């Protein structure tokens, strides 16, 4: 009988010890699970924030940066390296959401020919290869980027050209001078000469 009592007395503390170890393990696992859930929530929130920021950037780029037709880059490269053209006029084609080449000016054409090619009431981008003689009597040339936004053009068109300009300019490596004009007087030959020197 004593052996049975001793045995049950020994089992009680062992069982209590096992129970407390189990409780500690359950408690530790519970805390780790809570920490893990917190980490997962943090990661989800962080990912959602980043995803939202990426979506905003994509929307901003699509809203403010028209795609650039490859012909624009190729023709600009010809103007810059081979001097096959005096000027190029670019137009945003809203139908296909791209900047496209509208007109190529031949090497013998003048600055007056170029300005006459710009529409009086529509926005355009243009590049012009301007030849000039320095004060030291050296023959030089500079490539001008001209953002043409006449006062008479549509407000939506002005906004579209203004918001797409920087992205488009980045595609044309080699521009040396930039002009913005809303009126022919703001891009007169005298202004161009002064900016070139």
C-alpha cells in the first residue's frame, strides 16, 4: 500500500512538472505565433504600400509620358551624326498615344522654313541643327530642342505636351539648348543666335 502511495505521490509532481512545461511551451509558442502574425501583417502592409506607390508611378508615367515611336530616335540620330536633316518636327498622336515624326527638314532648308512649318494653333516638339560662327570666327553648330505651345492651342494639348516633354527629351541624347515658345517672337533668329553663343 505504501508503495502505491509513494508511486502516486511521485507521479503527481512529475505530472505537475510536465503540465507546467507544457504550459510554458504553449505560452512560448503562442507568443511566437503572435510575433509571427505581427510580422506577416507588417510585411503585408509594407507590400501593399509599395504596390500602391508603384501603381501611382505607373499611372503618373502613363498620364505624363507618351510612348516614343522608334522613328523619332532614328531620325534624331541621323540629324545629329550624319546631318541628313536641318530640323525635325514631332507631334503627339493621341490616337496611338505616341510621339511621332511629323516633318523632316532637308539640310538646305533655313530657320525661316522651320518656323513656317510649325502650326499656328497646335503644340509641337522640334529639334533644329543651328549653324553659327563664333566671335573667334569658328564655324559651329548646336542642336536646339524647341517646345512650341502657342497661346491659341487647346489647354488639354498644352498640358499633354508639357507633361510629356521631359520623358521625350531624355530619348534624344545630344540636345544642347532648350527653348520654350508660345509665340514666334520667343524663338526669333536673334534669340536662337544669342542662346547658341
